[in-house]
C-alpha cells in the first residue's frame, strides 16, 4: 500500500511538471492569453496602493462588456500607510488612514473580502478562505509584512507598524504612557523611513502633551547612520531634527533579543524599555502556489521586465511584493510611486492585449524622481534630482517650482506633489462634509450634538 501511494504521488508529480512545461511552452512569446469568446476574467489579489491603482486604471481602459474584474483583500478598507505614524502618535484620527474599497464601476468589478490560501497556476484558480476564484489573468499585489529577522522575542514583545490596527495599538499604549507620571523610555528598532517618521511624530506628541521631559525616545539602528538607503544630505538633515528634539540614537547596534521590558544588542548593550516598536524591515507577504514560483531571500516574487511571474504569460506581480530590476540591473525601491507606475504600465499593456493588439510589449521603465519623508504633522524632508528640500509641503512645492525655472525636469515633480496635496485636501473636505451632514441630521431629529 505504501509503495502504491508513493507511485501514485510520483505519477501526479510528473503529470504536474508535464502540464507546467506545456503551459510555459504555450505562453512563450505572449504577454497574456487571448480570450477568444466571452469576457476576460482578471483577478487582483491585494487592495493596497498597487492593486487599487491597477484596478482603477484597467477599468477606465477596457469596456465593461469585455472584462470581469475581481478584487480580493482580507480587509474591507483601503489603508493609507503614509500616515500610519501620525495615527500611532495620536496626531491623526484612525479613520483618516482608512477609506472604503469602493469599486469605480459596480457592473464590472466584484470585491471579495477574503484571504488567499493558495494559487493553482496551471488550473488558473485562486483558493480563498471559503471559496475559489478562476481567472484568465492574475495580478498579485499582496504587498509586504513585517520582518523580524528571526530575532528572539521580537514578534512577541515588539509592536510593528504596518496597518491601522497596528497604529491603533501603539496609540493606545502611548496614551497609557502619557497618563503615567513616571519616566518612560520608548525604543524604536529600525532607523529607516518608518522608524524616523514614527520617532518624529512621537516627539511632537510628547511636546503637545507636555511630557517630553519624562518620556525619552531611542532609535536603535544596525547601520552607521539613519536612512541608510537615502541620500546622505537627507539622512543628515533628519538626524539633526530628531537629535534637536531629544531623540537618542544607538547606531551600529544590532538587536539580538527583545524581552518584555528590555532589548539586548549583539555587542552586549542592554536597554530598558516601556514600549518597544519594530520598524526594522519588511518581507513579502506569504503566498502558497502550485507549482512553486521563484522568490528572493526576503520572500518577494521575482518578476521580469514586463512584471511577469515565473514565466507565466498571464500572471503578474506589482508593488512591494514584486522584485524587479531596472535596465541597469539595480532593484526598484519599494515606493508608492513605483507601485503606481507599475499599475499604470500593466493596465495599459493588458488593455492592449485584450483589444487584440499583437504589438510586442515594451519593458517597464520606472522613474524615481525623488521622495519625501514626514517629520511630523506638516514637516517634511526629501530630495528631488539632487536638490534637498525641507519644510512644510507648501514651502517645498514653492521651492521646487522656483527651481524648475532652471531645471524643467522638476515641473513633473511639482505637478505630482500638487496632485497628492489636492487629493489629501479633497479627502479632508469629504470627511468634513460627512461630519456636517451627520450634525444636521442629528439636529433635525432633535438630538444633542
């Protein structure tokens, strides 16, 4: 009986490999499958920045009678990760970082609030928590999650910051610390963008609550400077702001163990902590696929220059989960602007394919024209085309606009920042209108506001 089971298992394995090779051979040279009859079924896994941007772009490019779009995410709210540090510090409301996932066209888009259990690539099937989803084209945009680098006790004793739930948990703990009159130390493990922005926000919160004298903040960073993957001018400027606001830096300090009220570094340092926050790095969201597809050491999916995964002509990955190199062989950074560009590029390529355009696709060429780092509610630092800027968003836009007279390439940067600021203002206006309508409704019903 055991031998028969082994033989059957071996036979199934060989059949799977044969089918996989056949699928690869049939897809050779194609960008995505040509749907000869009926609507093209597109499944999008992940409703983060990349997934939502792709969904919106594709719906605008392809008529509703030619496509069926299924958007899948385990949460029913879209989370604005760039302001999570403000929510964690109590400087922004929880609802400010969440917005409903509302498809732009209900007739063509279906939303499923579910987790992904497995992707059967050959059968073109996604197994969800309690259902399944078939597809012609699959877009994987599941993002990234916290990496604890196998540090003992880190997962159990340190709080991450990757979601609004994480931010709310940190905010609650911070409120308890603020209310306690005793001295406290807060440790942030990781001096990258998230750690630096979080430290700056916590400093601002302690000043507003008049408790900066008894609450100290320490950043523990394994490398020799903060923001090691940013330009040195930005790193220096951010460091000066944090130190001026009372943040202590422990550089060249690799964490070996995290206990309930202390951390231990590899060089023997022991630092007591009332609250340990973990912002040391991320790893690609776990995905189970049959057959297995190639991933990097940080669990990101390896994609080619066309966002394709594993050689499959109908499977793509974009956003933080996609590991893609540029034309020079350098990896694209995990940035929102790269995710947006990948989403727009892929939507256009797939729309052309659905329309029957047999023109060979062009390779993705992303442009990282600079980036900004938040240092509080309305203070930023960043660099665009080797031009370092610091201040409020309005002052930065003004400086770049003036600079664009001699450097026209900065004009697109100014337009992008103005668009993002307009989007933020429109969201605030919509929230205000909702609140006002609620008050008017309560007054009409005779309720006390």
